[in-house]
């Protein structure tokens, strides 16, 4: 007797065993049908071990009630005495309401769970055929099918079989069912059966031996006339048999349905005939089939009907499947189909969609199938219809990283187990994760998550989906595959002979040397060699797409020799599709970027990181440089560290510039060249400024410790101050100092001079890193004047001696390192000079024009073509900059937007102020951007600065590729340059010279 107000001991025990409604459970346990079981000490333990103890108990009561009085004792005795049977039965009742309904309708079917022979643990098609053998009509077939399904579910929920074995058993049961249904159809229509040979080809998950509990069974029907029969009549007979088979499986009866049989994967889909001859199938596939149809055929497997015809069908279509990757746009088609599937999921369901949503089952299946089709052309070990088997083969062959394959395998198994348990509950075709707490709790417990099952389930599901999403992006959208897929047959694994022929066809200038590089890279049996054999056919194509394939291949060998033994390098190239293509672009585009990379090959990691190609800001760089300087022993080591950072950042900037200029197969080239010029200018300016700040800190610390006796600032001039530096630009600067209080002026001047001398020396010490040349020739009195002056000395000079050209040069002045307050006061000092009140007088304007004309006639190098010189030629940088600077000096006092050191910003401000019409502003901007890009291109291609187009054909072609011209169009490039700069010169003549 229970004391009022206190819980019974049974109530507490039920709670501990996982019941969510202990009161209802107590009432059920008190029913007379369970009298013999009520006091059994292990019953509660067995119920508590199920996915849903409440559901299991309700099902047990219903099943006990359904037993005839004469049989109930046998049932309860067996349940009490046979633990395997008890675990199987209660496991099924706690996981599947639908199978509980079946057991109630067929009370003796529990007996199928009693036997525990070895053959019952892993039945195959033969055992399932035996289980269905007595079915003589569609209703009996359904009952027999559910009886077999009961055994599969029992093995599944008890852990006797894993998710892959369960899926294979479901596929075997489907095979046996299709055979039984075809036998019923033949028996019903013997005349039709006599006229034809009919084979049923399983597709999809049934064909792949990985079926769900409830799924459409995809099939294709192949028919041939029986010996002596008319083909047309035989096909009509075969069509009637096939239709009857489909109805037997699909139609709803008093025992429900089995599953829909879907023949829509056949040629022409719903619009095509249900049954075709083998020759008709082949004619269609050879002429009309789309990419997705070959992908679907990967899982084709004969399962019922005429076995010889089925085998002939698979043997005939299989070569076409493994040649599908040679079709034009193959990878693009498959990826587009995958995206369409995702796009068609309703928004309110996408987060619960287990199969088709991001990170879902289809992601794994599509990725694996794509890899199979691309690489299966030359590797028969990949010819499997099973996702997990194919994934294992891909890992074994080095096409997928072992760790990635293991994670993908684990995630796929977990997601499939979720799908199985969701469908098993009511035997309904669904891939949606339920939303109800009770459903989620049962689902979580069915997967072994007993502590807070809802939270644990959501955590595990999201974790595995995240893994799939991440790996799917690496595998499925990997641009490498697109390139491999476009190779001619047999070229995914290079033989020596094939490599030589391929190199010649791709236009390598020295095929013999290139072949030696290939042999060094691809020979051997190591994993490194296997991965490089997979990559090389793709890389060769990318190198050939450049102006200098030989340089690209040589660079790849040198990088691989340096990094080939580091595991992350090969993983990076194989798994990060962008990294391999980016590396190919960088290595084959010229000398500068490869030279920078080969000085520190580990920088190749930048190419695989989506954020890696973005320039670092000045604050970030300066912080890194100053930290490195602070850790170093001595000034030379400190500046060597700073120059190492500069070299790495130069490589980052050059690589990003090349990749955006060339474009990749996944993203087109950048359409805004002005944005590229601005990014390069800003990035190179920032990294040079940070390097100078580091050299300044190192020079001061070496002799004076933390503080120099004088305040010191570095002022950027020219392109440096304008944030418009190119790869080959010197750093134009002024040095300014101001003695600290109590410090003798001469002592301060000597300290400042020593700092300047030491900085320049440190930045040019011969090392493996490129030097940074400091040019101070724009200082007062030029080379005749002191390298560094006090702020007061600058003020006195500019008040008394400053010439117009010096005021013009100061338009670009901006502090870049040292004491920020001193730098700010220097700018305040020079502003009245560069933006004179009321603008320039006419005498000053004439002086500027005279200087410009003299420079054009005297400074252009002898023999240079004035129409092609990017800096001093017609419509080049000098023309545009002097025009803009004249506007700044004339109108900067009244127009704040003109008070900038940047040429393009000043040009846009002049246009906004109405000083330049729109068309003229666009003309000047286009010419300035193009001339800047030509100079950048020359440095990237030749590895040394230049202001004119190279004369060597390969170098000229490389400049053309950088500027966006296809191979063979360098003449068009030169013509375009002349046309654009000629138009710019006309604007300069009007605006600058007043012509």
C-alpha cells in the first residue's frame, strides 16, 4: 500500500528506467494480461533499455492482449526465459509503432524473433526469398515482407548489425520482394511471361546495396523478345508485366503498401517507354543521355528477372558510366544539379532536412560519386555502388585524405542511423528530423544517447552535419576535379611516354627538362608520389594556360622538393582545390612571386586559406614587425626579421594580384583594374612603412635603448606618401627631427644622422630577402643638403628658399613612421606651401608647365618609345599626375577633397568639384591605372623594375595575360595602350597646358 502524498517505489523505479509517464505505466503493469510479467525483476531493465520505454510497454500490452488465451502463457513464458528474444521484441516495440501494429494484427509473428541461429544474424537474398516464398497474392506478400522487416529491425535496434549491414539487408529484402512480385505478375499473366525476357535493374540506394527502411525503390526495366516472338508484342507484354510488378509493390491494401517502385530514372523519364530493349537503351545513352543519368547508372545492379539480360545490360552501360567524366561540363553539370536540389528545399524545412540539406546525406553521396566518376576511369577499385565502400576505396587510393575519409564515414553512418530510426517509428518515407520533444527523445535514446538525449542528439547531429558540410566543400566543389575531368582518357595517371606527348602538345619550350621534373615528382610508390600523380595532369593544364609553363613546372618541383616531406603541403594541394590552382597561377606568371616564395616555401599555405590572400593592415604589420624586432639580438637580426615579414607580405600581395588578374576556374578575373592597383599600392605602402618602423626601432635600440635624444619622424614622399607604391618602387622619404628638451642641438643632429645612416644600411644589407632602398633626394637642396633636418630648419628653408617644384613634391608628403606628433606638425608646416591661399599665381603655373616640358624632352631614356613609356611617355603616369597636382595647387585651398596625397582620390575630387568633366576624368583615370598596372606587370614578370613593355616574347605575353589579354593578343594589348594613353594626352594638353 502506498502512503497518500508519497510516490510508490514502482513509480520511482519507472522514472529511473526512463519512463516519461510513470503513472500510466503503473496502470499498464497492473493489467491482468501482464500478471505473469509484473513481478519479473528484469522486465523493467529490458524496457528501460529501449528507445521509448512508454511506447515499448504500450506495445507489449497490446501484443499480450492480442494473443489467444491458449497462446498467452507460451508468449509470456518465452518472454521471461529468453533474454535475446526479450531484447529483440521490446527493442522493436520501443522504436517502431508501425511494427507494433503489425504484431498486433498478426499475433503469432513474434515467433520469428525467437530463433537465434547464425543464419538469422546476417540473412541474405536467399533467406529473404525463403521468407517470402509462401506469399501467393499481394496482401500475403505485404505480411511476409513486414515479417522479414521485423527481423531486420530487431537486429538493428539491438546492435547485432551496424547501419551499413542494416541498409544492405533492406536492399536484399527489396531484391527478394521484387523477385516475388515479378513471380506473382508472371503467374497472373503467363501468356505475357512466355513472350518476353524481362530484367529488373535496381538503381539508387537499392542498386547501391544501401536502402532505407522506407524508400522508393528505383528501377529500370530491360526487355527482349523470347525466342521466336515478335519484338513489338514482346515489349508490350514486358510492359504489362513491369506495370503489374509495380502495382503489386506500390498499391495500398488492407495490409498497407510495401514501397513505391519508381521507374523514372529510365531513358526519357516519365515520357519514355517503361520497358526498352537493350539496344534501345544503349542508343539513347550514346546519343541523348545527360550527365546525371550516367551518375545514376553508377549504382545499376540487376536484381530480378532474366539474369543474363540483366548482366548484359550492366556490362554494356558500365564503360559509358566510367567515360562520363570526359563529357563537356561534366563536373559543372553535377554540381549544378546538387545546388538545384538544395535550392528546392522549402525554407522552413532546410534546417531539419537530413538528406538534402547542407551537411546532409546527399552531400556525402554526391561528393563520393563525383570522385568515383572522375577517378574511376583509370582505377577500377573505385567501381562500387555503395557509398561507404567507395569512400574506403577513395581513401585507399589516395584520392581522399585518410582522416577526411574517416570523419566522413563516421558522419555518414550517424546520419544514416538517424534516418533509419526516424523512418522506423511509423514506417513512413521522411527525411525530416522531428521537432517534438518526445520524438527527439526517442530518437536520441535509440542512438545510445541516454543522458539528456535531446540535447545530446542535437549536438551530435550538428557536429556531424558540420563535418560533412566542411568536407563536402573540400571534396565536391574542388576545382581540381573539374580539370581532371576534362583530360583525355588515360591521363589521370601519367606514364613517361604520355607525359612527353602531353608536354609537347601543351607547348612546353623544353619538353625534355619538363619531363625530368615530372619523373622526379611522380615516380615511386610513396603516398607523396601517388598524390602528385593525381595532381600533375591538372597542374600541367594550368601551367599551359600561362605564358611560361616551363617556369611553372620548375617552380612546382622546387617548392615540392622543399616541402614534399611536410604532410600539410600535400594535404593542402590535394584537399584545398583553390590552393593548387592558385599555386599554379603564381608559379607560372613571372619571376617575382616564385622568387619570393622559394626564399620561404612555407608561405604556400597562404594560397589555401580563403582569408590568406587579403592584405594585412598597417597596424597589424607594424605590431608584428616591432614584436620581431623586440625579440631579436642585435640590429641586423632585428631588421632581418622585419625584412622577412616584408618578403612574406610582398608574396601575399603579388599572389593575390596575380590570382585576381588571371582569374581562376572557379571565379573570373577581377573586372575592376583600379581596385587591383589601389590594393597593391596600399598593401606595398603599408608593408614598407612597417619595415621602416622596424628599422627605426632597431637602429635606436642598438645605440640609445628605448629613446633617441631627439624626436624623429619619417615622411613618405612621392608614391610612398601617395599610397601608390608598386612592387619595384623605391621608398622616397624625408627625415625630420626635433631635439628633446635639454638636449644639445648638435648632439641631436648627430644622433638623427646616425639613425638615418644605420636605417639605410640595415635595409640594404645583403640577405635572401629583397632590400628596401631609401631615397631622400626630394629633401631641401637635394643631394647637396643634409639628410635630416629639424622641423625649424625645414620651416626656415621653405619660407626663404622653396621653389615651386618643391611645393609640388610636398603634395604627396605623409608621415609613415616615427614620432606621430612631429609628423603631424610637419604636415601643418607644409600645408600652406602645397595648398597656397588663393591658389597658384600665373608665374608659378608657367614655371610648372616649363618644368614638365623640359622633363619630357630630357628625362625620357634614349631610344625609348614615347608612346609606350609608362612613366614619362605620352599620356603616362607623369602626364596624369602633373595635371592632377596642378589642379590641387590651384584649387586645394578652396576644395578640401583635393587635399589628399592619392592621385585617384584627388582626380575624383576634382571631378566632384566640377573642375574636370566626367569623360575627361574617366580618360585620365583609365590611363593612370593602365600605366601603373604595366609597371607592376613588368616587375612581376621580370623580377626587376621597368617602365616599358618587355621585348622578349614570353615576357611580353606574360604581361598580356596579367592585363587580361588572351594568348596571341599582345599586339592588341600594345594598340590598346597607345589608344588609351593618346586620349589621356589630349586631356592633359587641354587641362595642363591650356591648349
